[in-house]
């Protein structure tokens, strides 16, 4: 006989963020997430914080990875049309913007998110909701009337994954308490095969199933940062688990750390034997990081790094301070994720080349050649992909401000870029003040009292107040009667 759970579906809610140059931190307090049925029936709550003030999340800590808010395996099947996000508070900290120094006003704590189409939760199936909060577009840097408060008008891109698996995004680190082993009992064998454990995330976020890798490559570090076995997990009140969700909504662990973990982000200053000096991003302090044979070193978020760590590389380091009396200042690295820093430049020329493109960039008053492989990512910052042939036309005008991410794993002359990020232009005003060309797959949001819905261009009112992100046409294109090529259009009511 099928259990009630067999008749339910699993829904995971993951949150990420695009770039936000104006702030150091942006905290949101999330109270709940609900699904709204397609027939406007009673909302189904899939997450609710145990804390009356909500669950506190730093959006700007999510630029490289997704935050798993909840994985709920008890969701009624059915067709749903909206995701309702309830936010109790928003606070910005640091940065140079006006809003970072003032209290942020949230127009409406209830935010209804409309995907492009209805979605279905099926019995026994897994559905993944990715909520991409675009901070730069949400915070318009306007003082709200005479209130002295900046308005946070949430702009959230929704991606609902209902296919076989979950997209290969950067792994995430979960923190929680051990809540029992998971075994795969073989009825023909008296032995018990431990395949994972339950992790209690706390604060209403549900208990999630954590599985060890089938190939035995899951690494477990003890309180001192030394490799240990699965038996050590049983008494752990605090676990840090790095991994990713699989298609069944289970979390497959690559590394597990027992006890507290320190995280530092910064730029490598120097390296020597088994140590490196890291200059911290937040306060420019220098710390000495000790590496061992068990330290996991990755290029990007999940590719094993087999090169030499060089000065100038950006690094996110997870580890522990050695608590022994003779080594109180030693920080032992358990995991290091290296990431090339984007270099702001002016792109002045693009030419076709064998298996890619030859770029000319202007940086510091000097021109440099860069090779861009044909399969490299070319995106508008915070938005969608940019067609390289369209970019050629825009570059021929006056050049384009870009950020070049170099591939540190390739030694070449000229240097090779792994990603090209095009800095968008911004138009703000009445839609009648500029002639638009809406790009293919452009996103148009109508935002009213904090609520957002996707609309088509023919639904936009003729005198609407808008903020547009895209590429501004140059003088040579004026005869086409186009002033602005739009990738994202925000309509405010």
C-alpha cells in the first residue's frame, strides 16, 4: 500500500544573486515561501521560518553559489501558477551608495512571483525553484519622497526546473546538526550499509537527506581538520556539508566538516611551500593559510585545480584554526576555491579567428590582444547572453565597457579569456522618451507595490515609467530609429 508521502511531491527552493557593485552586504529576512494554485486556491506553504523575525540571508554571499532554503518532500501534487515570497525586512550595509547609509523601505512584504507558465508538482517527482534576486535592479538608489528611506523593489528572475536533473550550478555549503544515519539494508546480507545521514537545517528549513558519493570520494574532516571516518558524525552538533542536490532532492556530499568552520575571501599575496598569504577582501588584513595533502583545491567552484596557486588569484578559503597550545595562530585550509578576478576594460575591436575571436581591449591607456574561444560565455552583466555578431556592431561604434575573466589554466600569448561580461547601459524615464528595440528573449517585468509579473510588450502602457537595461545605440545607428536595445525592461506602476 502506498504511503501518504508516495502521493506527495518534492519541491526545493534555491536562492541566488547577480552582481551588486553598490553594496558589501544586503540582508533579507525571509518569513515564508508558498505556492499559489492555478485556480487561485488556498496557498500551500512549503517553508516557514521558526523565528518570528524571519530567516536572515545575505544575498551578496550568493554570487558564486546557490542557497538552499528548503527541500520539502511533502508538497501536495497539483498545478500552480505563482510563488509567494514573504520578506519581513531588508537592510543594506557597506558600499558607496546612498541606500547603504539609509534604512531600506520594503513596499510590500508579500511578493508574488509569476513564472512564464504554470508548473506542476507530481506525486513522487522533484521540482526545483531557482529564485535569482537581482540586487542592482531591485535597489534603484532613489530616496523615497520625504521619508528618507530607499525603496527596495524586488526584481526576481524565476527558473523552475521540472526535468530529469538539476542544472550543474556551483555546490553549496549546508550547516546543520546530525539527525541519524541512512542505511541501504540488503535483505540477503546481515550487514548494514551506511549510505548517508539526515541533516537538520533548523529554523523550519526541514531535514535534508545527505548521501555519500558512490565512489567513496566524500571527505570527512574532524574537529581539528584531520580526515576521519563516518563513525565520527554520530555525536556532531554542528556539521558543514558541501555538495549539490540530485534529481531526487537528496544532497550528495563531497566534503563534510565536523564542528565550526571559518571562511575567508581575498586575494593571494604570496605562496611558499605549503603556505600562502591571503589579503582579506573586507578589511585588507593578511592571514597565513596552511595547506596539507588533504586540502581540496578547486578551480572555480567544482573543478580540481592541478596547477600552481599564483599571487593575484582570488580565493575563498574554508578551514579551521589549530586549537593546540603550540599552534594557536595556524589556519589549516580544508577547501580552497580559486576564481579569476574580472578585469574592467574597454573592448575596442573583435575579429574572427580560428576557433574563436581576437579581441582588442584598452586597459590603463594601453591596448592589449585577448583570445576569446568560440565556446566562451558572453553575457550582459546580470542579464542574458549576448550574440557575438551583435556585439561586433556595438563595439564598432565607440567600444564597449566589459569585464574580462581570464582563464588562468591556459598559458597562451595572447592571454585566453574564459568569459566576457558586457557592462549594460541603463535608461530611466518615460517610455515615450526613447525608441526601443526589444531583444530576443528579453524579460519585461511589471512591478506594483512590490509585486511583479511577466508581461509582453503590447501590454506596456504608452506613458509608462520604466528602467531599461541593455545597449544604447550609437550615432551611426540613429538612422535605424533605434535608441536602445533592451534586454530587461522594468515597468513601475
